[in-house]
């Protein structure tokens, strides 16, 4: 190898010296980086107890909110029950109204002939009174027979409309069907028994349109 000159030897020595000076600076920077990070971490302020408590949910506030929600649920449930009860009452009222209306319509059809039947009962009474008259002549007997036929058709027409005579003679007195106008002692009947019918009573489809006028045993 060629011998280095004095200048080259000086340059090599100078370069080594610079490398030795640079390396400690880099290591120094590395050594100081960790303390600086620790100092930065220590420089940050710690959370206070109040701040930590503020981050946690307030138990009293939570309990109050739960209570409010529970009260609101109970109120809504009560309103729902009230509405349900009102609906049930409305349905019951409507059902009662419907039944009552249907009954009134049925009664109107059932007793539509009540006024006419009541008026015809007087005519029926006159027929029966006329037939009670004794006749001896042939003409009278023929007339009576003709009236009996008319009376029979008359009664049949009334029965078709639901008009029936009340069976009273010999029956116990019933104020729902009888009107007592006389009272008489009787050895043959118990007290309170109808012993004579003075005027026949009639019902229309079970409803009394005229009570029977009767004599009752005492």
C-alpha cells in the first residue's frame, strides 16, 4: 500500500473525532427523550374527585327518573282501564237499548190489535146478551141460530188475533185477571172463589185488556 501523506493522516483523524462527537449527541437525545415524556405525563393534571363523580351516573337522579316513568306508566294504565270500562258500559247500554227496541217492536206487532179488540168486546157482549134471551117462535129460534153462527165466526177471528176469554168461573179470585164487584156467602165454595161471572174478561196474547167482573164467595 502507498504510504499516506501527512495531510491524509490528519484528515482521517479529524473525521474520527467528528464521529465521536456526533455519536454522544444522538445518545444524549435518546437519553433525554424518556424523561421528557415522563415529565409531560406528570405535567397533565389529575382528575379531581368531583370530576370523577360527575362522570358517574347520579343515583338520586336515576331513581327520580325511574319514579317519574313508573308514575307515567301507572297513569297511562289507569287511563286505559277507564277507557276500557267506558267502552264496556257503552256496549252494555247499546245492547240494552237494542233489546228494548226489539221488544218494543215485537210488542207493537203483538198488541197492534189491542184498541180494535177492546172496541169489539162491547159488540161481543151485546151478541151474548141477545143470545141469552129465550125465544119460543120459529122465527126467533132461526134468528138466534143465525146469531150464534155469526158469534162463532166473530170469536174465531178474535182468537186468530190472540184475543181469548179469561176462564174465571170456579177459579180462585186473582186481582190480576178479576175485578170483584160483589161478594156473597156460599156453602158450596171456599172463600175467595169466583162463583159468578157478570162480565167476561179477555186477554190479548197473554196481556189483560179487560178484567172479568165477578162475584166472589165470602
